[in-house]
C-alpha cells in the first residue's frame, strides 16, 4: 500500500499468535515468548529488534497486532524517497 508520503508493508501469518501481555516486548532485544527455548531451537531473539532499528533508521515505524490462535500482522511504514540516483 502507498500513500503520498509513505509506503506500508504488512506481513501476516496464521500462526499461534502472540499473547496480549507480550505484544509490548516483541521488539526488545533477546526477548522470546518461550523462555525455555534455546538459540538452537529458534533464534536469538534479535530479529524483530533489528527490523525495528532499521525501520527507525529510515524514519519509519513498525507495529504488530495479534490474536492468540489466529496469527499476527506486522506493519512497517516507511517514508517515500523522491530523489534520483546518479551513476558514479
């Protein structure tokens, strides 16, 4: 989706969802919903923190909505760049 000033990218799934009490933590570094999970079983808890840092570095916003048992939707909103690129 594109407005005049922003491009919005939405990524949705139909997975297990995220509990409402965990939504405010999903972008925290090293956070994982299942504390018993090791890095070998499912990551370091850095991916969403990295996506958030990149999004903010480009002047954008990231948000998430989720429903247990129905899935999650991540929304990235980035400003449109209206410049031109010159050959070196």
